[in-house]
C-alpha cells in the first residue's frame, strides 16, 4: 500500500513538473521560425559577448539565441540556474569542469545542467558563434 502511494505520488509530481516546464517553454507552436547566424543582428551584452534573439526573451524565460564570444573570451567559473543547451556554429565554444575540457565546434552539442559549476570561453583565434537555448531565463552566477 505504501509503495503504491509513493509511486502514485511520484508520477503526479513528475506530471506537474513536466506541465510547468512545458508551459514556461511554450511558444506559438504553429509558427515556423527560421534564423541565419550569418544575417543575425547581434547586440553586445558585455565585454566580449553579443547575442541575437531568435525566439523568447532570455531576460524573462525560455529562449533561443545566437551567441558570439570574442576570440579569447574568458567567462570565468560560474553556474546558471537553468539548463543551457549549446550547438556550435563557427569557431569553438570552450568548456571546462571537474570532469575535463571540451571543445564545442561547428555541429557539436553540449548540455550544461542548471547549477553545474563550469568555465567557458571562446577559441583564442576564432572566438565562437553558437546557438544557445534554455527552458528558463538566462543568468550568470560567478563562482567565488
């Protein structure tokens, strides 16, 4: 009896969590979106980083953006509250954590779980252009 109540409660909790995440990330599902990184209008966000919004609002919730790191950009050690999904387009997004280093080049994918401490930066010669998506608003929490 206790086990079936626990399993039932877990199923309900997962369904509620999925529904909330789906509602937060929902866009106009009937609209086709096409974007070209080559023709995107990038806006500088801070020294060495610029973004071009594709859908959503990175300051408010779920979103997709093209992001550029200048050559040699160093973000330092940090975390993000929400998961971040990255697909390399040009140059290389450089990534380091306790498990090692990764070079996310054109066509490569990286998922960084929310709350996961890591370092990121741009290739020293080419920098990086990548597609970045998250189910929640973007934040940058420097590690102390």
